[in-house]
C-alpha cells in the first residue's frame, strides 16, 4: 500500500496547490507531483555521486516539457510526437535554472538534472509559474545539497490589484506581468514586462510576490521534514592546496590590483592578467606544473582577480575600465546603415555593438505558434544572434542556444508595448551582436528602437535599456551599484539587473542575484540609478534620430487594410479561390483575407502603389452594393437572341435587353456591333425586388435621336404573352401532339 506524503498550500484567493511525494518516480533522488486544480506536473531531480574530473563549476541541467496530451491534443508535424523544446519551454527552463543555480554549494560540482513534465492542464492556470516550486520541492525531498528551498510566483496587476499566479484570462487584462523567484529570506530572480510602470510600483510588486513565496518555502521545509530529508549527502568534489592558494594570493594580488585600477581596455587588460599567470607558472618545472596544479592555480587566481576588482570598487570607487560607478560608456549610433532592409541601425556602447534590421511584412509573414497551451499568431518578432567572433572566440557558430532565446525574449518584451495597436504590418527585428563586453541584450533594445524609427514604424515612444551590477559585502551593509556593467563585472559581481523603459516608465526587467542578503533598499537604489542611466542613453538615441520617419522606405511594401461585411468574404475569395487569385495575378498585389469579430479584414500589399489601387478597386467593386441609377463599366459575358448579359460589377451580371442597346430598333444584338468580351458602359435602371435580377441600359447613355418616337417596349422572351388566334385554327404545338 502506497502512502504518499502530501502538503497543501492555500493561495490568497482560495485556490490550493498540493505537493505529493512517495508515489511516482521513486527511483529518482527526489520527485514531487504538483497539482493546482486540473494542472498537474511531475518534477524529478537526479544527481551524480561524484563530479567529473576537472569540473570547477555547477553542471546543472533543467528541462521543462509540456505533453500535448496534457491538454487533449495531438502534436503537429509528420511524426505526431513531441519534438525539440519550444521557445516557451526554453524560457521556462531558464526561469527555474536562474533561481536554483546560485543556491548549490560553491564546491559541489556533481551533475544535477532537473526534469519537469506537464501531464495535465485545463488552459486556465499558467504552469510556468508553478515549475520553480515543483523543482525546488523535488530537491527538498532529496539528499542533494541545496541552499533552498525557493519558489517562484507570477504577479500581475489586474484592474489595479496585484494577483498571485493569475489565470490566462486575468493576464489578458494585466498591465504588469513579472515572475519572481526567492528563498524565504532573499529575492533571487525577477523577470517580466509591464506597461510603463514606475520604479516604486515594480518594487511593490516584488514585495507582494515575496510574501507569497515565503508561504510556499515554509511548506517545502515541512515536507522535507516529513520525509526525513533534512540531512543532505556528504561529498568531496574539490581537492585544495592551501599553501598554493596562499602563495598565489601573496605573490599576485598587488599586480592584479594595479591592473584592475589601471582603466585599460578589455583586450589589453585580459592580456595583462594572462601575463601575470604565465609569469607565476614559469617558476615551476614541467614535472611540477601538472594539469591538476595548473587547474588549482587558475582557480586561485580567479579568486584573487575577483577580490582585487571588488576592492578597487568598494575602497576607491574605480572600475576595471576606469569609470565611476554611475558612468556610462561612450555611445555612438547610426541609422540607415544597410540599404536592403526596411530599417537598420547600429548601436555601440563601449565594447558592445549591436546591428539591428527591421523587415516589414504582410499577414502571410505571421509566425504561427502551436504550443500546448499557446495557439495563435505573432505579428511582432525579435531574433537575437550572438556569434563567437563577438568576443573574439575562434569556434564555429551552431544553432540558436537557450541564451539567444532568453536575451531575445527580454528585448522583445521591452519593445512590444511600444508597437502601435492594430499596426497593419508584421514586424521582424533581427539583432546581430558584433561585439560584446557587457549587456548585449540592452544594446539590442537600443538598436531595435533606432531601427524601428528608421523603418518609419510610428512607435509610441522610444525605449532604452541598461544593465546594472552590484558589488557588496557584509550582507549588503557595504555596497556599490554599478551602471552599464562590463562582462567581467557581471561574472565577478553579485547582481545582473537589466531594466528597459521609456520616459514614462519601465517596460521590461530581468534580474539575477548571486548573493544572500540583498535588501529592498539596495533594489530601490539600483532602480533609481538605472532610471538615470536609461535617460542618458535615450538622449543619445534621440540625437541620432529624434522621431520615426514620416514615411516608409521606397522599397518597403505598401499596405492597405479595409473591412468588409462578413457575407462578402466568400465573394472576394470566389469558388476555389478563383476571384482572389485572379485579382492578384492581374494587379501584382498580395491579398489576404480573414474574419475577425464577424468582420472581413482584407489586407492588400505591394511595393507599387498603382498595383494596390487596382486591387483595392477590384475588391471594393466586389463588396459594393449595386445602386439603381449608377453607371458602370461592364464586360459582355454572353449574347442571346433577346439581349446580352453584362458583368457590370465583379460577380454581378445583368441583362442588357436588345431594346436597351440603342434607340433604334434592332433585330439582333450583333447589329449594334457587340460581341462577347467587349467592354461596355451601362446604367443600372432597375432591380427586381423578387428575384434580385439586374436590368441594364446602354441607350440611355447615348444621345437621343431627333424626332425619335418612343415605341412600345419589346417584351423579353419570357414575358411575351402566349399567342392565340380566335378566328382561325392554330398549328398545334408539342403539347397538343
């Protein structure tokens, strides 16, 4: 009989989250089933007993996978099975990884694999907000050393009120959406987007999230105690030589400190640091300088460099490149850098450079999203590329990695709120990082803003971004907040805090904390300093281009959008698409049509205005309602003994009776010189109210001959009375035979 251990967490709105262990996946080091209403996921964690030789980092791998069966769906594609991770799954992995990674012991280097699988969902509760809690709970019930527990919650501001873990429907009405990861005592991670909120509002949301997280962390501690996993495994993943450690520090610290405060550029500084290590290693013979000893020297030197950099900042206020803590690196930028795209820009800040291009497209260029819970189309795309040459590395460039997906998503969130509502074009920004030494994602935001304005996209307001760092000691009692951090300051510092926004407020943020004891006071100061930095960078952007261009580039596609009644959609498309395809072939325009809210939305695009005008006229003619008394340019479709059928509007034929062709009496239509395919001008003179048939006239558009006498109208064949001869016999017709 299985007796699982269960712990229940109650949210503020009455919803409950249950954590269950001891029933599923019992061979894993730790496993927990999390359930919230009909959302159910399994989190497992397994760790190797020993570290691989030479490993001096935390080899953590987090995987999050959503099963299509969780929502009663089949996967797309030929194989009809789940494939590579979607961007949404990758972003969820990163959220969990960033909160967990800093809390493993510094000397624990065994491989750790965290797997989170979504097995059930009803499309109401958002599973990504629960993945961090599930993963931490699995670690809590294992014997793997971990400094948690942690939890993650999503906080949204809906109708002016903060909501923890909102539903999909609630999130649609929110003006703030952030994910916060924290322990009981400290904030570890923040990421989200917002509609130009203030620094104080963001800080309030983080505090609100932390209160909910404290409850969830306490539940994990109780679960850990209930299963008897308060004691974690012992390990020994590092072999140290304390004498060598002391020798490295004694002999190298002063030289490293001098370089750290010299203000040299990245490559000069790196070469100088490498020279110090080479000179130190030169004192050892080849026999003494084993691979193990070289690894120890590198590790101890890293600690020396970290301490020297931090002491320079805390004691003297001098950073690696010689700047003050609030100083922004030199900035230059330009627009219209490349002729081919519809908009382009280069943004360079210090040794970080981004080249952004904008492409404008039609509905046919929309991205189709077919995730388990997210189905739809995306009209604003941003892709971020980070080639190895950006940091001078000699290695091949492979496919898009998780880092590229994460950085691109942050820039996408920063710029998306500024795209005009109902903007007719599909927009794709591509940011290629050409140089990198700190905050290439923020350079992408700035370059993206410039390229959008260069393309003539009428964004609401320009957006700038900045990355903030932190050097602290004594649990934050002594600290320095750094504006526009370098790569080394990110690597050796205690915080990476990216903030983007406009003059009106913050649009996106991403924060990773690497130390305990980060107070809200430090966060508040960092946000205020970031606001000043953003304003400085925005000023530089506006010096390059003050506002979006008044018009698109000459080679950009022109686009017209009209709305038509729903009942005319079929008429525009035609049987088998014949009408719409014919219009495209004849005019050269690209036409798409869809139904939105019972209205037909027709999009016509072409680089040629005449082409758009011609296609627009054709579509308008199809959806136009014929009016009696209007004159139309028609085309003869067929000729009958009693007249001709004329297509006077697309898809609409009327009878031009032989008596309405000319003022003179005609025995045949051909007498007027008309034949099939001829263009002819006609006037709509009547619409039969019962049948809806159209009656056309040509003669009323011709000059009336002098002395013309109106003759009785010759009836149409179907309207002629039956002939009777009452005085003499008649020839029997077929009915009498």
